[in-house]
């Protein structure tokens, strides 16, 4: 029947963060987190620090070919997702 079907909806990271942000400290403690050191809303990254290019310079491959270092590739993967 239609009543027994589950409704599915997409939950954005921003909405999940808003929900987790409203969890009280007492409830956090019940969930096993000490609010002084960890809160549920801290589990979602809201700011991603990106180091400057001087910290992650291009790697010179064999010959004259240049390639970005591994950190730059991983940062690009994170930003794309």
C-alpha cells in the first residue's frame, strides 16, 4: 500500500549541520561525546583550509614535464565532491 512506502528525500550537508548544531550539550553527553572536546556538528567540515602553492609546489617529472603534487590532487578531489 502507499502508506507503507518510505518517503526518501535528499539531506544536504548544510541541513545536516543545522540539525546537529541544535543538539544540546546534555544530549551530546548521552551520545557519548564530551561537549568540551567534541560535538556532533563538529563532524561536518564547514571550513577547509587550503595551503598556498608555495607549500605544495609542482613536481618536475622526467624531462621537462610538470605535475601537481599529491596534496593538490587530493584538495581538488575534495572540492569536486
